[in-house]
């Protein structure tokens, strides 16, 4: 079992806390570009439909091709991150995103627009996987939940910013500016990552122990005792993690986190969140908000809820734990989706707009406090070091492919069975996700990454780890 990583004294915590927060906020800019493009397409679709004479199916293709690119980007990024490092791969994905944003903004015909959207998708797919991976590997265990969740907070700020920019540009139908401004967070991310170190875990895994020590000193700040963390790293490397059978994807101890990661990835999308993000203005128009500006402004209100509740999740995740937030959020999402479906069953009228807005806001709020940040946090924690890049890559690919299926089918499904039935279907899937999470998802609060790996090994042997020293002095409820 892994050795205890001793809690630093209060003066050391105070000395290093702000240092690591600043570094984490810089790295979390990957979430900002992810969020901006995810949100900006919802407003731009209202104008792309007219500019390129798009049918409902082609609207889905314009949205979906970025998602297909994201799945491809995630698959490549995992391999590159394991071979060349987290930092250079993240810089490369930012550059691809910037290129895609510029091409999309300059598109003169549909083919060029689709090419630009594909490049954007490759960039956000890589960033969506690499950002939480990087954050998890640089964060102290006792603060890992909050620091990794900065990524999701940056996503929500990106989404909200895209809504506000969409509203500001709606009156002039400036969809080119909407898409082109996405290059800004990409440039900022690449520049910020040039100033940050590679993760100590990746360096140590690849034999660069001295560089790992230097990176850890830089991350924690001078004067902070890093020896407990270095000892844990050396112990993990000394156990020959690369050759242990549980460090192969086919081993049962690796299959268990893979099932959890891919399962949560699929459920995060098939429960409908990106129908709200991508098509919220369309949904609001259907509920009676006829103008594009009004629909985008109402969507911005939902974006504010997303930001606020994600901030709440960051405050709670290292206090009440991942599992509690996940289960509570899923239950609230299911109830909110039932309310949204019921609102659409009531037909037209002024009340429908208010009920729709309230139900959507509640749904997004519960997602933002649970499944939204907790999914990305968990997949950065649950995979053994030797397969972490590939494991996260597999989960992220599943996430983007599920996202693609939902985006391509939502509008056609609405035409086929109607909005109430669609949202009842999403509600049923949400309650299915609740049962899945309750049965399989462990609590990882306070565990070192090495201890999480030991937890899966114990589960694979139908044992419960009895070593109380695997946590950083934080009492954690049993899974």
C-alpha cells in the first residue's frame, strides 16, 4: 500500500497555496477555449442557418463535425501526452484550436467552414482531456478536487463569455466575429503553458527524477518540504508500475476504472446537457422568445447559473466529496428534466417561457454542481499512472462521440417525437446514470493518486484497503 503523504504544517500550506492556485488557474485556460467554442456555436447557429442556407440536418453537421474532431483530438492527445509530456501536447492543441477559429471566421463557403470546425474540434478534444490531466498531476492531494475543477469553472466562464459576446453581436449578425474571437483563449493558453513546468509525475515516470524534483519545488514554492511527495513518487516507481499487470488496460484492476470513466463519459452527454448548451436559444425561441437577441440573452442567464454553481462545486468537492455531489446532482437533473418536459406539454403561452427558463436553469445548476465537474475530476484521478493518458483518452473519446450522437439527433428527434418526449427520455437516462454512479463510483476525496490505484487493485481482489495512511489526513466516507 502507498505510504502516507504527511500533511504540511499551516505555515507551509499558507506559503504554497496561492502559488499552486495561480499555476492551476493558468493551466485551466484550456477549459476556457473548450467552453467558449461549446457556447458560441449556439448563438452562431442562428445566423449560420441563414448565411449558408442550412437544413436542420446540416445544422447538426456543422455542430457535429467539431465533436467528431474532438473525439479524434482526444485519441491522439492521450498517446502524445504519455510519450512527449502533458505540457508540450497541451501547447500543440491550443495552436490547432487557434488555426481552426481563424479558418472558421474566414469561411466563404460551407466546405471551408466545416474544415475550420473540424480543426477547432481537434483542439478542444485534446484540451478537454489534457487540462484536467495536467491539473491532477500538479495538485496536492488535499486540494486536487478544487484545483482540477478550476478547469470546469473555466469552461463555464468560456460558455458565459460566448453567450455575452453572441448577444452583443446578434444585432449585426456578426457570426464571423463570434467564431473568430475563439482564437483569443487559444493564444492565451499557449502563452501561459510556456511559463509552466511539466508535471513531476510524468517526469519521474520517464526517468527524469532530478527534473521532477525541480518541477515540484517550482510548483509548491521554495521553502516547502517536498520530500513526502518525492518519497511517494519514488515508491510508486520502485513498485515497477509499468510492468504490473494491473497497469495494463486489459487487467481487471484497470478495467474497473475504465468502466467507470467511460460510463460517466457517456452519461454526461446522453442526459442532454449539450442540447441545452448548443440549442438553448432554439429552445427559448420555441417557448415564445421570438427574437434572436432575446433568446441569446435568456441563454446567458442560464450561463450565469452554470458559473455560480460550478463555483459552489469547487468549494464543496474537497469537503463533502465527489460521490455525494455526483449523486445529488444527478437526482436534481432528473427532476428538472421532468419539469422541463412537463412545461412543453402545457403548450404555448407566456407561462411556458418562464417555466422553460426555470427548468433549464435548475437542470444546468444541478449539472454544474455534480456531473459536470465531477466527471472530469474523476477521470483525472482513477486511472493508474502507467495508463493515465490512454485511460483518460478513452473516456474523453467516449464523451465526445456521445456528444456527437446527441447533437446530430436532437433536432430530428424533436421533429419525430416532440420536445416533451425527448426530455422525458433524457430524464430516464439521468436516473439510469444515478443507479450506475451509486453502484460503481468510489469516493476519492483526500486519496493520493497512488492510493486510488491501490483502491482499484483491492476492488479487483474483492478486498477493501485497510491502510488508513493512504489519505492525506482527511477522513473520507467509504465508497
